[in-house]
């Protein structure tokens, strides 16, 4: 996580905000996807060019994930899949010899 660029940190912060907004129990890849809409980046440009919107994506996430059990409270943690996605992105950035992990990775 130390190689994250400022924009990548903003994506993670936005993903966490989505978790609270949607009352979900963890930060999953679906929340990372929603976080990509929050920063100006090539990744967001690709999503928008494909016709995806933050609101449409959020509706599908709610449909797929549902809501948290009210008894489950506390700080949301990254799901195993989200950790793997960030790890793979980090490896890609290292292979490309990029100085930081960016949202596009």
C-alpha cells in the first residue's frame, strides 16, 4: 500500500465511502470499481466510454450485494478479492516499472 499514488488513495477512500453509503460489511472489488468513478483517470475514462455510470454501477452493486446485517458493525476491511486485485495491480505497475500504483493499473 505504500506505493499508492494520491489518485489511487482517493479511489480507496471513495470505495470506503461507498461502503458506508451502501451499508456494506466490507470493501470489495465492487466498491473499488465505484471508487474509480471518483477520480479523473484513464480507468474512469474507459468506464465512461463503455457507457458505465456511477449511479448505474451503484444500483447493480446494491442488487448484487444487498445490505449489511445490522448486528455487523465496525470498520470495513478489504475483502480477499479486493486485496488480490490491488496486489495484481501492484505487480503490473512493478512490471511496467512505474514509480507508483495508479488507478489505471
